[in-house]
C-alpha cells in the first residue's frame, strides 16, 4: 500500500472517530434537555441519536466524495484543454519568430 494511501486511510479513520465522538456529545446534550427520561430510555435515545447522526454524516460524506470526484474530472479536463492551448500558442509563437528570423536572414543576404 502506498504511503499516501495509508496516510489517507488513517486520516479518514481519525476523522470518522472524531465524528462519532461529536455525535455522542450531541446525543448527551440532547438527552440532558429531557430530564424525565429513565436511564434505560436515555441510553436508547442516545443510541438512536448517535446512529442517526452517523447515518447523516456518512450520507453527507458520500455526497462530498462523489462531488469531489466529479470536480476533479472536470478540472482535469479544463487543465488539459488549457495546456493544449498554451502549447499551441507557444508553437505558433516559435514558428512566427523563426519565420521572422528566416525572412531577416534572407533579406540581408539579398543585399
């Protein structure tokens, strides 16, 4: 496994663990506003809240990943087109300079 892929996987793991911690914290905060819950009910609500938050986060991250891949493809296409245009402009410029040099040399030799 390439190093950058391993780093990405570790980073993804750490980010996901942080998201799970945030979900737990939000669940506890939510349940703190419901003082009438029994301990069993509180645990159940926290579990369901955490699961809902994780599902929401996962769906959001999947949408971001899909959009990122689409943008990457789009930007790579634009980059290739710009690179082709630049190379074409440089080649046209080089041919123009060469033509001017040839015409100058031919004009000087004609004298």
